[in-house]
């Protein structure tokens, strides 16, 4: 029998070369994935650390007709009692059995609410704020530090 094939030496060299090339590809992929995960975790940690000094206080809530030409408004007065500038506030209010949510309003990135400052967030809440409805809870959260939210339980009647 006259068989021809790859010699054992060449087969061993090819097997080692194939193994090294596959491990190089997997190593490169794993290195890139680890770097991406580390950067993401670092960014999240920095945001959390930067927000630890953020404190919001809700000091007044008004519901109803604030002026004759602006009916059914939800007005929330807040103050920044922390160490960081805050902006992009979202608000939540429990009005009767309805939950009113608004993700816009207040100071922006260009004009944030600095420490020690006060601002009035005003939202048109339509039928949610009709006369006689009762607000039992209000929550406010800034976009740049969502963990710095403030909540107040109260009993405000819309007028």
C-alpha cells in the first residue's frame, strides 16, 4: 500500500499554528469586551460619586388655576440644597387615583439649578388637575442625578 498524507511533524506544526491563531482572535475579542465593560462601570461609578452630594427639597406644591389665563397647572417649588448643579427635572404626582408624570421642565444643562437656588416647576396638567382633585404625593428627579430625587407626601386640593 502506497498512502500519501501529511507527515506527523507538519500536522503538529499546523495544529499549533491553528490553535495560536484562534487563541489570538479570542484574546483580542475578550480584551475589547473587558475594556468596554470597565469604561462603562467607571462612568457609572463616577456619576454615582458625583451625585452623592446632591439634595433636592420640595417646599411648596400648588394645583389648579394659578392665573386666569393658565388653568389647571401643577406648580412645584424646589430648592437645591446639595453641592451639585442639577437640571432636566422630571416630576411625578399622585392626583386622586391618577398618576401624572412629566419628563420636561425646569433648569437645563445650559442654565442649571445651582446649589442654594430655588426654582418653580410649572406643568399644564389638563383634566388631571381639575377642581377638587387631591394631590397626595409629589416626586421630583433631576436627569443628571436621578438618585437625588425628592418626594413629599401631602394633601393639596386643586382649586
